[in-house]
C-alpha cells in the first residue's frame, strides 16, 4: 500500500506533467473487483470500471471549456464537451454536451466521489443523463435559491435527435447553511424539484437498471410525449448526511398499423413508473462533506502529501453509507406486465488523499418479476471493491 501511494503521488506531482495555469487536466480512473450473483448479470473478477481523460480550459476568468472522453468501453465515448460563460456573480450560460440538471445524487456529485460508488436505482432509471443543449444556471447572492433551465435534444447523443422536437429540463432548489457554500457551517439543507419533458419517437421506455448496469426489466417502446418529475431533499448535520429522492414518469405509447408514416398512429395505454430512495452517510474520520463535487478529506493534511513524502500512509477520511430504495415500473397499462424492485446498499469508503481512494460496497435487490435472461431467479446481489484516482 505504501509503494502504491508513493507511485500515485509521484505521478500526480511530476513537473513534466504540469499544465499551464489556464489548462486543467482531468483524469478519473477506477479499477474494480466484482462478484455477481450470476454471470448473466456480469463477469466476476478485476475490471476497469472507468477511465475518463480530458481537460478544462480557462482562457479568461469568466469562460470555461471542457472536453472529457470515456475510454473504458469497446470504443471511446464522449462524456463532456461544452463551453460555459459566467456573467456577473449569479448567472452562467453553457452550450454543449453535459449533465442534465435533475437529481442531486446524479447532477451535483461526480460519480467517483459518491459515498456509495454506483448511482442509485432511482437515478439509474429516471435520470435523463447527459444531453446536447443550451443551459442557464441562476443562483443570486441575496436569495437562498438555485435554478436551472435547459433546452436540449433529449436523445443522449451528441450527434442529433430522433425527431425535430427539443427536450426541456428545469429544476429549482432552496438552499441554506452549508448548502450555500459555507463550508464551516455545522448544518446545511437543500430541497427542490425538477421536471424533464420531451417527445420520443419509438424509443425504449423507462426500464430497470441495476448497479452493475444489468437491465432487469425491459419495457416496450414509447412514442409521443413523455415526462419525468423528481423531488429531493438533503440534510447535513455535522458529519452526517441524509438524502431523500423520489421520481415519477409518464410515457405515451402508439404504434404504426399500416406502414404509412403520414397516417395517424394507433394510441396505446399510457405507461407510468415511480421510485423513491433514502441514503444516509457518515464521515467517521475527516471533514464533513460540503456542497461541491469533491469527496471528504483529512482535517489537517487534505492532500495527504505530507504523510506520503514522509513514507507513511495518510490518515485520510473514512465514510460509511447505507441506502434503501424502491421502484415501480410499467404501471397503468393493461397490456404490459409491470415490474420493479426493492433494493439496498452498504458501503465504506477510505478517501486516502485528495486524489486517491479505496472502497467496498455491497448491493442487494429483490425483483418483482424475474429477468428474461434468468426466469427462475428474483434475487440479486453484487459485491464490489474499488480503487479510484481522480485528478484534479
């Protein structure tokens, strides 16, 4: 462990890798050991969970450009590609491929910094993820309010939409204490809601996706208006954080009965889905989490470099977390078999330095209906150990 920490620290601080002040490299690497309940849900052993490489450029203080690609797949894929301009103290405009605003756990926290490594079942299922569009963010200094409005393609693709109609995302939060950026505040509270509205064209509806990215419930195609509404509340008291999120979706369906795209399609019953999640985390050692996207750090030596340079293992920060959640999927349509799941997760994360972390997590689910790939089984679990490097 000591040699690994020294090697990672040396890589992060090598002068030859230093970038100009206006250019900030981005590197996120995660290596997992995984054990699944069945090979149908994923392969066991060591795997490269994530490798994101890119950069952020600040040519002038009010302008930022970001480009990040994901390489831990069969072929590289675009994660971020956007330009953001800050106007005054409270308004930011951005254009390009980036995260959509809904869900605290998905939008506000970077994936590598979460107390429980993978997204909740709720966010995996309902979050619109990334999209190509134009976004406005507003957070006035005099009011405890933060708001986002985004107009995008709605297709999750940087190349275009599946029809000519845009998608709309909007979210409004109230925030107090630590949630307003006051890192020394003992408490903080953030609460709000968001909505996503679009028009889909023969696209897969909302399905059930587990923490291992296994699709356990496959919905029929949807076509026409679809909307997602979510609400969230997060309370910080000292080192303890409680996060509650809920969501509901309504999706229209239709089908072409004559092969002629110019004639009206036959309407089908609307499909509805709902979900809720409750997560509690506790920073046992280290500074409590702030409102930003970084993970907890040690109180006296946040980077851990003093201990590494002295040939010692840094104390870092230790965080414990637990989550329970429930999904109801494919409801309201008599011609569709509904699905859903009840799930839970436990995790411990050791944030060794400001750029290196270790963790272990366990996930369990009980499916309402067995997955197509394994019709005789309704229980699922995943054991995961992860090493993370994140620069900056």
